[in-house]
């Protein structure tokens, strides 16, 4: 079952690539405004295969990428988001509530592609290696795969938005996924209407950048 | 507090970059064998700043990168790993136990740089946005930052190994970090002795690649 990749010399990542890679991190955005242009199926399939190059604890590869396609399932996801978002709005008051209400927090209606990404917590792959004291690393492997998907998508001109304002158990019920699959992230994917270097939540004055968290601490 | 980056035109990520990016995902490895060469302080600082470009829920930027430097603290981390690894070995029997015992599961003694990466769960940044129904996304933001660090490090020729065979509460006690900081990952960083395209756990026949997990499912 191992990949039959021929043995290659290790690539050199030169200065030009390194600068471009930082550009990619800098311009990867959480996208919520999509054009109606369809996304080729093959592109999403390629990106999932790239995401599967992510690190996973014990080489467990626990990611499960599910494309949500039927209109009734998409409608259930939108209803799920709307209910959770209304409940979240209730937690804020005054100006903060007004600002929250103005934020666009998902592109579920517009995005041509919906992906629900799960962690298969029942997987036997990896034989439990590295999961005894910090079992949550299995979930973290899926986060790394989502991040890899996101970066590779952005490099191909595709936008990704991660929706966490969602009831994960209700979502799993809507999608009829196996009981041991834990939802890690729900992604909207499509071509972005606009491109930005700064996060929308900075631009909208919800949360500024915190320089102090860019720094290494020492012990 | 916002970054004073000048407004730039969005970069174009061409085919050459995209191919190299896939090479980077393919050649990012969990490294456990390091050369004794020191790693410039400035390089680690730069990589932490790049990691801080990762996505975070509500723009909460909850990552806290701690360089573990004093000999007594490093010794405590090694003792922590050794105890947890011995306990983990007890879970396996027969050939599996023999193989587990032969695996090199950390480079804690050799790595010139140790980084403990935490999530500050008490952060007020982001004002709770996106954390009501899936509060674990705060931790996931830190995972994305670690993955960004890892990729950027590899592109500069540095190896990173993620150690999860560790007692996180004992580690936090050793480092005297604030009580609300949850350990997400412990990283060994240094220049690698060797470079590989395939994971060590595949090479050592612990866990093969699973082609079926590279594929998109549909609902």
C-alpha cells in the first residue's frame, strides 16, 4: 500500500521560493465572498490528495474530506449555521453586538464547494502511537491537513473559509457520517471576489493584530 | 497595533511555485535525527513571526511559542518523555513491542532548539467569536501555526519533530507557564542528518500509506 514514488533527490527551496512562501502565508485569507464560477471537480480532488501529505500522529492519516453536494444537506448546514450564529449574537451587547451583526461570517450560500472535514477517531491506523498522553493530537493531524488544503488552494487562486459557528453533532446527523467521525472544520471553497493581505476581522475593527504574539518567549 | 505592511498587489503563484509547494509538503518530515550545528536565534525568531501569519479563530492569535533553554528544564522534558514512552511501550506486545522499542520517537537529546507551543485559552483576543459551538478551534489555531512553522522551517533547510509522547501538565509545571496555557505541541528543531520523501513510520513498516484517505468522499 505504500506510494510508489520514485526516489528523488531532495529539492532545494531557494530564496525566491522562500519569499513566495511567506507571501502565501500572508495572503491566505478566510474567504467569505465567492464568485459564482464553478470549481473543477478535479481541482478539489487534487487538493485533497495534497492535504493528505500533512503530518499525522503515528502516520494515522485520520482525515476524511466529505464534499456536501445535495441541496437538502446544504440547506440543513445553512440552517445549522443560522441558528448558531443567532445564538452567538446574543452573547454580545451594544456596539459589539452591532458590529457582530454586520460581519459576514460565512459564505455558505455562495460557495460552489462545501467540504466537511472529519477526524476518524476509530481508526486503527498508527496503532495508537503518540496518542496515549495527548489523544487530541489525532484531531490536530486533521487540522494540519485542512491548513495544507487551504494553502495549496490559495496558491491555485481558490479561496477557503473555515466555518466553526456550527453545531457539530447536528452537522454529522445531517451528513449521516459514522458515529466515530468528529467534525474538525466546515469549509466553504470557491474563487474569491477580492483579495486581501489583512484579515477581515482586522479591517472591520473586530480584533487587531497583536505584535507581542509574533515573538519567541524564553524559559 | 495593526501591522504597517504597505498595500501590495496580490501576488501571483505560478505553476513553478505550485509544483515546489507540493514538493515542500512531500518533503516535510518529522525529524528526529539532528546534526549538532547550532541554529541561529534570528532564524527561529523569524519562523515564529511567520507562524503567526496562520489563521486563528476570531483573529485570536492564541499561540505562545516558548524556547526551552536551561539544562534543568531540558532534562525535565527528557525525563518526562522517557517515562511516557516506557508506559506506551507497555501497551504493545510481541513483534509490535519490539518494533516500537526500535523506533526513534524523539530527538530531544540532540536537537539544538526545543520549542513548547501553547494555546492561551484565557486570551480575550477575538472576543469569543467562532468559539461558542466548537471551543476547540482555539487550540486548532495553534496547530495551524505549528504547521506553518514546520513548513517554513523545512523550506529553510531546518528539520522539525513533533513530540506528543509527553505528559502535558508535568511539562507545563516544568516550564512554569500560566495555568490557562494548554500545551499543543513540543517541537525539536535543528538541521537534519538526512532527508527523506517518505515518513519514517512507513520506512520502518509501522504504518503504511493509506491511499483511500487521499480521496474525496461525497454526500
